[in-house]
C-alpha cells in the first residue's frame, strides 16, 4: 500500500484530530476522579487534619506530572508521539485500583505519582500531535479543542464522582469509572491513533526551506530559552505556573473552604465541576479567537480575570458567591490556557517545538506543587481565607509581568 502524503490543516486531518480530541477527553476524566472527593477522603478516612498534609497528594501529582511533561517532549521528538501516548495509558492502569483500595495515605500518594506520570505522557502527547497536524494557521483553535475535551471531561467526571460519593460512599464506587476510562483510552491509542512525525517534517520544510538546515538548540539551551532567556517563552512559562498554582488551590483548598461554609458533598461536587466546565467550554471560543486577535491580550486579561474570580470566592460564604467566583476563574483560565500553548507553537521552531512544550509544561505543572505547598502552609498558619487572597495577588502580578515582558507572537511562527 502506498504511503499517504501528509498534509497540514484541521480539515485535511479531521479524522485523526477528532480521534485525539476524544482520547484527551478520557485523559482529563482520569483527573476528574479526584477533584471533589479526595480532600474529604483525607479528612474522614485517613484522619488528616493539617492542610499541608491533605494537599500533599497535589504536590506529588504536580511534581510527577511536571517532570514527565519535560521528558515527554524529548521522548516524543526522539521515539515518536504514539509510543509515548500508549506508555502513558499503561502507567494509568493501576491508578483506579489504588484509589479504591488504598490502606493508607501513602498508597494514595503513590497513586497520584502514577497519575501524574501518566498525565504528563498522555496529555502532553495529544497537545503535541494536534499542533503537528494543523500547522501554524489554526494552532489556537486546535489547542482550544484539545483543552476543551480534557477539561469538560474532567468536569463531568468530577460531577459524577461527587454524585456517586454522596449516594454510595467515598470509596470504592466513585473510582470504578476510571477502569473504563483507561481501557478505552488505551485501545483507541494503540489501534487507531497514527503518529505525526511526518507532519513535523513537512512543516519544518515550509518553515525554513530545508527541514535539516536550521540547527537544533541543545536541550539545555531550549530550557534556558523557555525559562528566562527569551522574553515571550519565559513569560508563557511563568503564566502557566501561576495558572496551575490556581488550579492546585481550586483542587485542594476550595473543597475545604466550601465545606467550612456549610456546603453539602453534592454542592461541593457541583462547585468543583463548575470551574473546569466553564474553562473547558470557553476554550472553544478563546482558542480560535487568539488566532484572530493575538495571544498577548488574552493571556494578560485572562490572568487578571482569574485573580478577580479568586477574590470573589475569598469574599463569599454562600453557594451563589462561590459559583460566581468559579465562573470568573473558569473564564479567565479559558482565555489563558490554549493561548499559552499556541504561543509556544508561534515562537518555537517545529523541529524543537515538542521540547519547548515540554519545558513549558514542566514549569506549568510545577504550579500544582507550589500552589499546594503555599496554600497548605498559609492555611495552616493564617487560615484558608488568607491563602486564597495571597493566591489572588500572585495571579494579578503574573498578568502584569506578561503585560510588561511578553511580545505578541500570533502568526510569528519563528525561532527566537
């Protein structure tokens, strides 16, 4: 059978693109298993009192996912995207069983380490593959669809686990869905997903005229560019870190704040699902919008909107106030999340783009760990409200840094 010549574009690759959107939905659903009920399990089943100890599962998840994100980019460039995607699903297989039957909190931490590694491999790879398929013109739209699928599925899974937990108990019933998520994700990835390295080569030729002409920076140099040296890439990295610092706060501390305000387990589940649902659906608009109006404005105003949402939650003690803050937080995150990924694709050369995405996702997901530690320490020492207010201030500062340092990158599609 003759080889199919690769073409770039969403329309040209709609079947594979749609399949990857579906696969990433199951990736996001795996995280949703924990979003509303794991803090309650920590308090009620394992009798953890300190906020820092309760949030330790997010620290473990964040560090494992961040380190794996960095490796996923390099592994994808070296061995191909599909192999990395399949490996991520294999590593996810034990997670639902560990969460269902863990006899101690350390087993929960082990499950979250595995979940973090799996997420780093699977989510990173679906991001990279979609960028590969669509080419430079629709990069923001592609990231909007990718993150929409992941976070809407996360929200639905969160809502479902909260409902099941309220009806059948915290364990094991809410985590049984995870077995199906893993099985379907692995089967789709192994038998239907195709690798996208030929698309990378095609775009590299269009980018420089000769796919092999431009020298590839060393991994150390790519790390420096994305961390502090190149203004736009490093601005993207710090904004991503603070964005997920907020997500770590929402994941670990908001359920405790809602419970302290008298919310029921079902209400907590609804609030925990509302923020990622708005975030997920909003990205259907913001991803494509960034292709038309540019990346910088959405990133800056998105961070500031997140800060306002967090402040609204800090000032609230009723369901309506918490819901309003969650909506604002979701809107701000939707403005930022696909836009940051698209901006990396604008700036980084196709031949080392996956590695640059890996560095960004390293810093972004370390935000989970930083956020959990910061929120836990502040909550233990000064109370939950102070922890939330400090996070709002940090988020506003991050938007200001992006406003001052970042350049518009939309359509640039060039190496720094």
